C-alpha cells in the first residue's frame, strides 16, 4: 500500500484572497470555508479522466513568508501556450520571480503572497 496525494496545505495571510487567485489559475471552486481556512478543488460534476487532482487548503496564519519556498506548485497550460498562460497569471496578480534558475524551459512566478510557482511549457495533463 502507498499514500495518495489528496491535499496541499498552504499557510497564508489572506486565505480568501489567495483562494480566489488559485481558483482562477486552476479553474477550481471553493469547496469549504471555515474560520481562517478556505479549501478549493475541481469544479463539481466536471468530467475528468485520470487521477483526481488534489485540493488546496489555505490556512490563515500570523507569520509572514520570509524565505524561498522549499516546495512549490508547477502548472501546465491546457488550452494556450506558455507565454499566454504567463501573461494570464500576471494579469491575475502573479509576479515574475528570479530564484537563480538560469536558462530553463519553465517560467518562475510568485502568487500574490510571494509563494513561488512554475509555469511549464511542455507537460500536458
């Protein structure tokens, strides 16, 4: 037996705002809202093949992000090329990040709270 990745928990300063950003990025919806936490996941009734994607839970915490994340999310555009997806995420509130990656096939951004994410070019779900 093994474990299955079902949820990613992300500490943040503003759970509703960060959940809205990631809902727009991933085409997710809010699944649950509790005191200081918001959980988002795939749209209800969406016909998916393959593994079920994990939900994201944003938990409001008092401390601020201070260093580069040791874990980050990678996203792959499904209906546009990498450059168009990067522009879309920047319009949603992401920012370019330079973390010393050099010449690579992905673009590193941060979400509105500074959490790193990469936009991949060639991997398709």
